[in-house]
C-alpha cells in the first residue's frame, strides 16, 4: 500500500510538471505570435481656381535623400467633423536631421503640380457675396471633389510616372473647405484629409518631395473676413494640418497659401473690391506669420520642417517690394518664398519668344535674386508655364520657335538661378495621368535631359 501511494504521488508530480510545461509553451507561442503580428503591422506602416487662373499652360533629379521613411498610418476615424492625427510607430532612436531650406531647394529639382484635383470645388458664383458656403458635390465623398474638374482619380501609378519622367517634386494644391461642416468651427473633414494623406503617401513612396498648401480656400476666407478673423481661421486650419502630418520626414513641405494674399475683399455693399496696397501687404505679412507660428507650435518634426511662405498675389514685382516681409522663425534657414510665372505679362501680351520676353525674364529673375537668393532665401516658383501656344508668341518668332524651345529657355534660366520651377499642369495637358508620361515627346526629352544634368 505504501509503495502504491508513493507511485501515485510520483505520477501526479510528473503529470503536473508536464501540464505546467505545456502551458508555458503555449504562452510563449502566443507571445511569439503577438510579436510577429506586431512586426507585420509595423512593416505595413512603412509600406483652379477661377478660370482666369487656370491657364492651361501654367512645368528630375535623383531621389531626395532622407534619413527616415514616413511612419504615419491612416487615421481610423471616419468622423465627418473631427480631424484626428494619424497613429505613428514608436519614435526611432536615431533623430531625424532636417536639411536647410537651401539644401531642400537644391534637391527638389524640377516639380509638377497635381492641378485641378484636390483643390477642385464647386466654384459657380464664388465671386458673389451670395456664395456663403461651399456647395456639396455628388455624394459628398473625397472622390466627388477630386474629379469634379474633370481630372482622373490619383493613383500610385500617376505619381510613379511623374518621378520616372524626371520630376523630383510634386505640389498638391488642396481646398480644405470641401466636406467641411458650416458650423463656425472650421474643422477639416477627417475623410478629406485622409485622402490627401493617401496622395502624400503615393509621393513619399515614389521618392519625391511633396508640397501641400491651402489653395482657393484662401480666397474664400480672405474675401469674407477681416484680418483678425483671417488670422484666427488660418491659424486653426494650419494647426490641424500640421498636427496631422507632424511625424512625416523632411521630404514633406508645407506651403502656406496659393495666390490670394493681398487679394480683393467684399465691402459692406457685398461688392468685391480691391484693397489698398498698404492693407494688402499687412494681410500678406500677417497671414504668412500666423502660418509659420501655427506650424512651429505643433512641435515634432514641424519644429524644423522647411516651410514655403507665399508672396503678395505670388506676383514677383509685389513680392520683391521692401514692404513684403519674411516671417520671423524659431529656427534658422527653414523658409522659402513662393512666386508664380516669371514671364506672366509676356504670355498675356503675346510676346513669348521675342527679345522683349527675354529682357522681361532677366528683370524678374534679377528682382528675385536681389530680394531673396542673395540673402539666402530660396525661391519656389510654385507655378510656371508648361505650354506656349503660337497665339501667345511674338510675331517675330511665331514660325521659328516651338513651345518646347520656349519652355527650355525658361526652365534652364530658373534652374541656373537656383530657383525651384514647378510646372502647372491639369490632368493630361502636359503629363498624361492615364498613360503616365509627358504628352509631347519633345517636352519629355527636355525634362529628362534637365533632370539628368541636375543629378550629376
């Protein structure tokens, strides 16, 4: 009996040990599965304006060097009235080294705009005081607005083709008022900013610099509000945008506005009238300062991110005037300035290609050089002409020069000056978003040749 009892106790002990060992193995297996799942998730995380400004003609270097990949994840919320910053991975132990504005400008190379896309909106009668809020388009989804100016939906292939063509920068104009509730809070719609993020991620995946701004919505706000209210609204808008994208690396650049700083405002009779130059400069300088302040206050990578401040109407003559002031900043050499169209007047005066055109370009570049580049401030030519029709050419060269000939003169001059030229393009006017290539073979050869030289 005693021997049987001892044997029973030994068997029980062995059984208990085996069971305990089995539990521990199961627990360890569960932990390993959890780690594997986490690693997989982390890997996946890595993975126009009014018709007068929609000129149909409004143009690479090696991939920009970056010390980190984007680590943002799409926000899970679908709330219509609240913008939630995307979740991020645990911060990398190695700090991100942000390049200076001059280093970024040199690396940006040639750029192209994703025009008439995320800045598209229902603009009918937008210049009337009766246009009180942004009309709903279709089913009020991001895609409804993205394609409402007859552009195709943006895909990774569209951006990859831009990179392959020779562009190293993609400018994404954004109308943040789409899908926004008219409740006085100026809260960016979560689904809309999530779609912007998808396109930003296409650009980051392709290895190109990405520029996002407030486009056309600056018109809507400035026309209807005094300077104090504009400052409050734009501070709130840029705080939301900057918070959402604060963990992106240095290849994401913020551009404050489009072309409307200093623009016309409604008077008390509901008439859209020109403001005085004094008030225009005050509005321009104040809005640029509130843009920089709002972004910097969000911290994170935004503390050193390169920012592009917008010129007075992005007009070269007005922006190079001493009354235009660059904002003060909390970090040195992280600001660029944006202007548009180095030959704008010559285009509309049908003087393209002639000596007067060349002289005008010399004058405009000289003003920019003296006002900015000589002082260490890079110039971002945020929109530049892509196509020069015969009707806009000087009579002396109409039958002698092609659009590509004129484009070559402008792009080479802007690059020689150290400016960043960004071709204004809408859908398939210059670059085909369905065939993923530059439409005109001569233009394609020019862009590729310039990009190759920049990369050397």
